[in-house]
């Protein structure tokens, strides 16, 4: 049974709907209770209109649709690419200079005694002594050992300057033998002992030889034997003229003189009471 509920204030209107055009009452049953009217049987026209309205409402509901439940949360997307680096900032101020550390203890140079050093890689210590070369061209190449233990002394304080060596060259050069020099006055002057005496003598090759510069002739500021007298002069004469010169290094050198395939070995250097033995 279909029902239409009408408020009590509209009862009269409901009754009028139930009357025909001639004023006759249609076969309609009215139930009035608590201010309302239940319409259990309507005229054919009203039923048709009611059905039409219901269809229109249903169509509108279908068209509007009822919202469905919320869908599940989707997965998190991948991170985007990193952005480009920003411009480099301005350099900060330079820090203060640190404190200079203490000087380290004196050490050996390639196993040589304290205070003895080599001037380049063509010179090295072996079991046989300090080896020089070989130098294919002994006039253009060479090397030295340097002893710093006498630095600061005056030239007159040197009482012994002895060294022991062997040498040889393929062309038996008269000026290939190792020579000793004492540098003076911050290396501005020097005294040289040359066993060949400006190539006027030839020391024996492949033979162990010992020379003491203090007991022989030397040259002062005349490395090249310039021919101006005196090329050679006794040690005592040099001391008389330059005894107050200050020592800045004692060197034994092979090369920068002459000789093809020049080579040498120095086994000993003695400066005053300091006896330095190499190899062995």
C-alpha cells in the first residue's frame, strides 16, 4: 500500500482532491489520525503523476551518483634529480703562519758519517768506499763529497787535510785524479790541492794513494791553473796571506777536469783529528 502523509492544516485540500468534477466523492478511504491523512487509494491521474515523479527522482539520483568510498593511498613517487651545485663561496682569509718547529737531529747521508754529504746522485757509498762516476766525459761531469765539520774554523786552524783514493780513465788523463778544496768566506774563495800539479804529473791509476794538502803545494783562488805565478805555493805561504779566512766547507771532487770514462773511489778523509773512513 502506497501512502501520502498530509499535515492536518491541509485536510480540506486532501478532501477536495478526492471529489469528482460533479461534486461526487470518489471511492476513497480517508484515515485521519493525529493531524495527518493516509491516502491509500488515489485517482488514476494522481497515481500516474506520482509514478512519473518517482521515475524522475530515480533518474536524477542515477545521474548524480552516490560518492564511493575513498581509494587506497598510492605509492610514494621516486625522488627527483639533485639540483645543480651552487656557486663557490668567497675564499676565507689566510690563517696566521704557524710556529717554526725545532730543527731535527743531524743524520747520515746515504750511510755516510755525520757531517758528510754527496753533491749529486753520481756519488754514492759502497762497501769499497765512496764511488764517483763513471763519467763518460770527465771534463763535463763530476761529483763531490762535502764535509761540514770544519765550518767556522779559520784556515790556519786546519792542521791536517788528508784523503785516500783510487782512480782510472780509459784515456789515462793527466788531470782525472780526485782533488781536495777548502771553500772559504761563504764560498767566495778557496784553496785547492791538485795531485797532478796542474797536469804536470800523473798519479798512478788503479792504485791506492794518500795525499795531505797541508804538507804539499796548493793554489789559492786558482781552480783552473791560469798560468799566473804562483800557480802552486806551499801551504805555509797561503796561511801567511789568508790564515784568517773562515772555512765554509771541505770537498773532495772527481771530474769537471778531464778523462774518458773517468771513475774513482775515496776510502778516507781526515780533517785535523777527525778521521772519516768510508766503506769496509
